[in-house]
C-alpha cells in the first residue's frame, strides 16, 4: 500500500502511535482521546461535550470511558469546592500513568499540555454562597436532652389508656361507616360508566350512604338497591342521589330474645341407656326396653347356647308323638 503524507504547517497535534494502534481501545475511545488532546491550551471542555460534538452516543460514550479508564488514559475524582459543591475532576493523558502519578499531575495542574490536562465538569448552575441572614448554614449541633425529674414519680407513669366510653365507640363506628360508604360509592363505577363518581362527590355523599350501612344492610344489597335500573335513567347520578335520600328502607323491628325454658330442654340421648353386663372388651351402652341387663346381641347368644344344650327327644317320646298324629287323622270307611 502506498501512502502520501504532507506535514501540516499549523493546526496539528502530536499523537503517539501507541494510541492510534492500541489493540484494546475502540475507535470512539481513540477519537475521544485524540479530540481532547487536540484542544488548545486552556480549553475546558468536558468529555460529554466532546462526545456530543463528535457524534458519539451515550452508550458508546460510556463504553469508551470505561476503556480509557482501564488503560489508564483517563482518571476521575470527586472533589468539594470552596463553596461546598461537589464536582468531578477528570485527567486525560497521552501516556498511561499510575494512580499516584495521575494524582500528582491533577494536584499540581502543571506540566506539558500534551502529557496531562485536568478537565473539570461545569456545574449546572452558578455557585451561590450561603447568605448571612437567618437561618444561616452552620455546623450540626447536639440535641438538647430533657432534664431528669427532681423527684421519683409515684404510681404508673405510662401513657393513659385509650378512651373506652360509649361516645368514643360511637365516633369510631361512625367513622368506619363513613369510610365504607365512600368506598361503596366509588365502587359503583364498576356497574357502569354512568355511575362513575368523582372522589369529591363520593366524599360529600358518603354520609347519605352511611345511613344504609348503619341500618345493617349489606354492601351487596345496598349496591343492588341503589343501581338497579339506572342505566336507562335520564340522569343516573341524580336518580342515585334521590335513592340515597328517600329510598332508605325502614329498620326491621327488633325481636326480643326469649330465654330458653329449662323444662323444654331435651335430655341427652345417653341418659336412658344402660351399660351391658355381658362380656365386652370395652363398656357397651344399649337402650333397654324393660329391665334387661344385657344388650340384644348378648341375649341372642345366650338363647343360642341354651337351645344347643337342650336334650334330644328319646324313642318313647318319638313313639308317643307318632301315635297322637295317627289319632288326629280321621279314618275313611269303604
């Protein structure tokens, strides 16, 4: 390959071949480094501005920065200025430096321009010192501790218990009904868009719906009673407001609780049962008909054993029974 190189007379930069031929630096990283090193002395341009001017995207820019840091061509530190603001100080170099050498160059901010140049990221807005008027910025102060009591308290000094009076309970119950009623009105929008209530209106109508819940009407029954047929109404929300005010059902009459009659209480089933006197592995209860002391199974077993032990009839008894049967049959005459 033939090459023709004309040495420029002006506007040129001396760039080491190690940067141009670096095996681990991508083209955007080399372009960022070459662009920064070509800036005139005293120029204060951050890397992100150089990336914008060079047409390098954000993701590619971050990848190029990581490569320059890894190869020790770029160093960054966070420092606090005299006005209390934090800023990022960047140092670019045309030769790899150790961290100690980079810190030394950044601290002195001197030397040859092409070797090291600190670049400070500009603040988003001009620094403003704290004003001297009250309240003035200052160092943290210790929190003052409460003084110890002069005398030892007598008795229980814990927090008083929450009020348990009927008025407090009524207020808690009313508040819960109010919240439930507001949630009920807001949920009516699920029945149709014509019943969608703004939160402010639902909060305003919640006391009307709370009366339904205080009557003991369930949430589902209240929702059905308020929304049935409103999809055909000319003004669904107006009809809903009228039902809330005028369609409240009357409370159900209270039914006095009748105390149970002790005499009418049925006796337990086992009260009329008796334990069997027969041989059982565990106690067995049975319901006797009379004065039986054994269960039906034991009585059946006893009868079977008795019948098996009875003596068989002898020859005389058999002949007697046969004679009786012969006499009972009438004779026929020819």
